[in-house]
């Protein structure tokens, strides 16, 4: 918010929450975090968007290939899994 942003995009995938126990990857968790941040920031319009949340990892790779950015992502992405 200090930067003037009112939207945060996150690449979380809910299947991580379900299968791996990462509750912070579920939309329900993100909704709670969003509500807290709206209070903390005093901004009722602040939102956390999770466009990949209902996809699988394979789906995200297919999408990035369709968008022509797969090679870029594979070369430049830093993952918490590495």
C-alpha cells in the first residue's frame, strides 16, 4: 500500500493446499488474509487475486506455453521448491 497498489497478484495453487498441507495456498485462506489486510490498510477495496488457484501445475505450464512464455518462466522463475 505504501507503493500505492491496491491489488496483489499471487500464483498460489489450491492443490498445494489440499495435497501438501499448505493452507496458505487455498482461496479460503487468501480470503481471510485479504479481509485482514483491508482492515490493516484501511482500504475496503484492497484485493488479492489468485488467477491460478483452481489450476494444476500442469495446467499452468500448458497455459504459459500457449502464451509463449514457458521458456522465459523456466529460465527466470525462482521457486520455493528449489
